C-alpha cells in the first residue's frame, strides 16, 4: 500500500503470492476451533503491528483464527490486501462453518484513540461498543471511514455479518510494554493492561453472543 495514495501494491492475494514466498515474506496462522465465530487479522505481522497479537488473544481457545502475518520489515505495507479483495482458501474454509466474523485492524493516524467499529452485524457492534466504553475505551460505532459495510468485505462473508475493529496506531502502541508489537518468535513482545482490558471486553461479548445467538 502506498502511504500517499492508500492504494494496494497488489490488487489480489494471488498476485501478491506470485511474487512473494510463504514462510519468507509472509506466513499464515490458523486455528480451527469448530466455532461459529472466526477472528481475522488480515494485515498482521509487520503490516499492522499489534493486530496479530490481539487477534490470537481474542480467539483464545474458543474461537477460530485466521492470522495473515507479513514478515517483511522493509515496506511491510506492500503485502497489504484490502479487506474487500482479501481472499484465501484457508480463511474461506473457516468462514464457511461460521456465522459471525470479527476482524482486527490498525488505523495509521496520530489523532485521538477512538476505536472505529464497522461491519454489518449491528447488534454485535452495539454490544462491543458498550462493553469497550465500560472498559475505558473511546469508540465510534458509526465511523466516518472504515465502515466495513461493503458486502464484499471479507468480514461480512458470513450469514450474520461481521464486525470490523479499527484501532488507532497510537492506541495499539499503548497496549504493549515492549517496543515491539510483533516479532517472528513472539519472545520480545510484552503486553500491558490496556491490551488485557481490550481483549477481555471483546472476548466477554463474543462468549455471551456465541452462547445466545449463534450456538
């Protein structure tokens, strides 16, 4: 993605994969929990640092996980594929057995710390907004951008629609006590209190939602 135009270098996952080697430039981590809820970090690793750790933490031992990790430190945004064109067979397999999806993203701006909550699953959006506000976070469930309402958004490729969580980079950095928000071996990452508050708030809503609506 160009920092000036905001456009992806590659228009599709297939075109990116044709020029980059899995295991060297990127890797994919999946967990199939046979859950009706799938957590997605489509721009993990060094692309949007911190989103891989958050995605895995939210998934825990209950929810499915798809985590695309960019391993290239130089120009990491070159591996960014926008959500409306992000497709992968392993993710499709998880979504085919799911009712709901939640994707975790980073907004690269230095404004306030308001979380944008997008997606087509309005009841889940409202619950997440309420719970995150109670946990001390600023949220906007009707954001001006990053609305995540396009039917082709990978987050919405499920029967009940999905939720797209967009966290400002400033907020994401504050969730980590270490300088690194992603490392290949995960040994240099230390999360902080805000990370745990965010994770617990989101997981609490999803566990309740899974039990009541989509189980």
